[in-house]
C-alpha cells in the first residue's frame, strides 16, 4: 500500500514536472541566495530582541480618577517611533515572501517615520533603501532617515505614493508600500513567552499588565489609536477579535480625514479625500492628502470590521493637546496628542462608570521632530489662521488642561468656546 502510494505520487509528479527540460531536484534558490535569506531572517530576529518591550507608562489623570491610562512608549525604540516594530514586520514579510533578496533596492512613500525605521531594518540586512517624502518634511525626520542609511527623494506630498511606485518599477526595485502591505505584514497572533516573540504592540501591553503586580485590573477596556496606513490599529484589532478579548477598539480620526466615513459609513472606498483635505492635518495620520484613492490592500491597511468606535477631533485641538501634554512631561508628537485626546474623550464618556476604566494607547513619535512647526507660534498662526490661530490654540489648551485637572469635557467646551472670531 505504502509503495503504491509512492508510485502514484511519482507518476503524478511526472505529469506536472517536465523532466526532459529540468532536473527534478533543482534548487529554486542558489546556495548563496539561500544563505543570504536565512542570514537576513536571523538578523531581523536579532532586531526583534533588541527592541524588546517598549515601556508601558502609567499616566494618572487627576480630573478622571477612575481612569487607568497606559501609554506604550514607542519613542523608546532605536528609530524613535511606532514605526520601528512596523518596519520590522514589513522587512521580515518582504524577505520571507521572497519579494526582497540580496540584490534588491527598496522604496517607500512616507511621512518620515516609516522611512527612518525601514532604512534601519533594510540597512541591517544590507539592502539599499530610498524614501520618497514630501518637500516640506521636517528636517529632524530627514536626519533620522539619513542617519539610518536611507536616501531621500522629494516630491509633492500628494504624489509620494505614485512616485515611489513608479521609481521602483523603473529601477526593478521593490515598492514596500506600507499603506497597502502593513495588513499583510503586521502580526496579530499570540506567541506566549516563546523566544521568537510576536511584534504585536497589544500582545506586549497585555504581557506587561499581567506581569506588573501593582496592576490589579488586568483586562483592558479600550485601545485608542489613530490611523495613517491603519496598519497598527488593524493589527491590534485583529489580535483582540481573534482572541475574543473584551477590549473595544477606538479609532481617533483627524478633522479632514475620510477614515471616519470609511469605517462608519462604508464610504470613500475608491476615492481620494483630496477635495476635503486641509493642511496641515496631523502628521502621520488621517487619509486625504494623496491623489490615490483609498483601496484596501493597495493604499490603506485599515480593516473597518475591527473598529468599534470612532472619535473625530479638530486638528487645532490636537495641536493644542500637543503643547499641553508636552508641558506635562509627555514628550510625544501631534499624533500622540490625538491618541491622548481620543482616550480622554472615551474616558469622559464612561465618567459615571462605577468601576475603573482601563485604556491603552501609544506615544507614537517624539516631540523634538516638531520644533520648527507645532512648537512654532508663527507657523501655528499661519497654518491655523482660519481656525483662530494661537488664540484658539490657547483656548483649546485651557479646555484640555481643565479635563486633566477637573474632569470637564474639553471637546464639548472647546467646540463652544474656542471658535475663530
Ligand atoms: C507619527 C505617526 N503617528 C501615527 C502613525 C499611524 O500609524 P499607522 O500607519 O500604523 O496607522 C504614523 C504613521 O506613519 C506616524 O508616523
Ligand atoms: C517538455 O520539455 C520539452 C523540451 O524542452 C518540450 O519539447 C515539451 O513540449 C515539454 N512538455 C511539456 C508538457 O511542457
Ligand atoms: C519615552 O522613552 C524615551 C526614550 O527612552 C524617554 O526619553 C522618555 O522620557 C519616555 N517618555 C515617558 C513619558 O516616559
Ligand atoms: C519611468 O519610466 C517611464 C518610461 O520610460 C517614464 O515615462 C517615467 O517618467 C519614469 N518615471 C520615473 C519616476 O522615473
Ligand atoms: C452615510 O451615507 C449616506 C448616503 O451617502 C448619507 O445619507 C448619510 O448621511 C451618511 N452617514 C454618515 C454618518 O455620514
Ligand atoms: C474606482 O474608481 C475608478 C475611477 O473613478 C474607476 O475607474 C474604477 O473602476 C473604480 N474601481 C472600483 C473597484 O470601483
Ligand atoms: C517658524 O515658522 C515660520 C513660518 O512657517 C518660519 O518662517 C520660521 O522659520 C519658523 N521658525 C523656526 C525656528 O523653525
């Protein structure tokens, strides 16, 4: 019986492999290609070990004593943003799937952070990396890309994706495409304490809460985060749903982004949001500034089904939050402020809860990337002129401080009190 099966298998193989044209046992990859691939994969696992578990900050809020707010400090990675683990996943995926080999050149369209992290990961495995970025990208982010051995190609913010794709095609390079491929690359499975640990940020947060004896409430009520590619929130939402965890996933959206309607109303799924977009948005998050339409797996990695709630916040409130949280020692960029405001809004909604409410969010990137714009009053005056400039920003800042200190509702009050005049 066993012999018969083998024979049958042999016959079957013969019909699908043309033995007259190629020897049956030919290796698909040469020895040196195989060696490089396993070396690169091993090298990336060393990088996974290097970023370990980013710190979980406990952030008490005086005005909301029932709130247990935990913030994963993603700025404590070698390339200083949430994109470090994200680029790790993309690099690993591209090598495992044979899309990147030792002879590849890689390209990406980025608002800066992904490019710096990809430059780091691809240079770790000796692969050249080119970042296609906006003409007005912050100098600190350019330095971070170049400091990690990436090269810069500049274009209009709205044309980044197109140019990266075209340049890659013209040079036989690989367009990494964080926007479309994050959902293919980012992990959402458990790994226990296995040494090859999942890079999923929520897996890490849960392990940290579990291991912290001062934390009595181990489950998480909400995960709050913005969406740029949507890769991070999707990887967390898939993880939460896959394991039936009691955590609700809340997306914080920027003012002129189409993601809110994409999730809540199934709309804008083949449209660019450009007509609705207004500068400066919030760096790294929201969808709308690119000419390319929103298409899942191509220009976005946002899976609507894993999101339970969406909070939309005014961009000037986010800019104000950036200043206020920084003055209170939370040194994150504008998208981290959006996360914080989203978390505060959700906490306010649960103000009458008899039980503590636990929320996990992320400190996405560091404040010092934004010294020339979000910390610059002249720039704020210019960019937010139609929204009341510095006067409105300071008004929002006061309302946010009041939420932190006294538990008032910054969003309701700010909408009413901080209008441009
Ligand atoms: C500062 C910052 N915050 C948030 C994000 C959004 O993360 P994701 O692309 O995973 O949705 C990005 C992405 O570029 C970013 O650079
Ligand atoms: C097998 O290869 C030979 C030689 O290259 C070719 O003539 C023949 O058509 C091939 N047969 C099939 C089924 O592909
Ligand atoms: C986050 O990590 C960075 C880098 O290690 C550190 O400088 C910063 O103080 C941390 N932020 C907070 C709020 O703990
Ligand atoms: C790519 O090649 C095509 C055809 O040669 C050319 O028209 C186009 O301008 C090139 N684009 C880039 C970005 O190099
Ligand atoms: C959803 O789309 C429909 C049809 O375009 C529109 O009437 C409705 O107002 C939208 N709802 C929201 C919440 O945007
Ligand atoms: C998306 O929009 C473009 C241009 O409007 C259109 O040509 C294309 O058929 C649309 N694709 C889908 C899947 O609806
Ligand atoms: C502040 O912003 C203004 C207006 O954009 C700009 O001209 C100036 O150079 C900026 N200052 C700094 C220190 O970046």
